[in-house]
C-alpha cells in the first residue's frame, strides 16, 4: 500500500476512534447522573427506565402490548423492567462493588 494511502487510513482510523471515544464518554455521562465518575444501581435504573416512561402513555407503570407497538407482546410491569435491568447491572459489575466504572458500563453485556 502506498505511503499516502497508509497515512490517509491511519488518519481515518484515528478520527473514528476519537469519535467513538467521545460518544462513549457522552453515554457514560448521561448515565452517571451525579457526575461522580461511577454509576450506581439507582442511576442505571433511572436511565434505563427512560424509554419505559416514554412508552407508558397512561402512566400506570405497565407497558401493554399496544404501548410496546408489538402486537403479540405480553404486558411488562415497571417492577419486571427494573428486575431485568438490576440483573444486567450485576452482570456488568465485574468487580462486585455495587457501582459501574466507565469500563464496566461500556463493556459488551454478558
């Protein structure tokens, strides 16, 4: 590969990595509501519950099939939603300290 193509490719990869890093930082700061550099379970549940709240049009803490826009879906309660995301939080908390670091939050879900 010619040197100019290698340089262009290296620049493109550096720009892409920088953009990906900025997006990851932005996502982390949107979940880290108190800005302390760690994500607690209440912060995680609040952020992960945002879509639930938007979809729950009647505000009864239950997503009915018509609110999910999935014809054969079963109803999901807010408590079930929290239970699922609590389990996800615990899987992401690889060191078991009850808080998610940036690396733990941004790691692929297990």
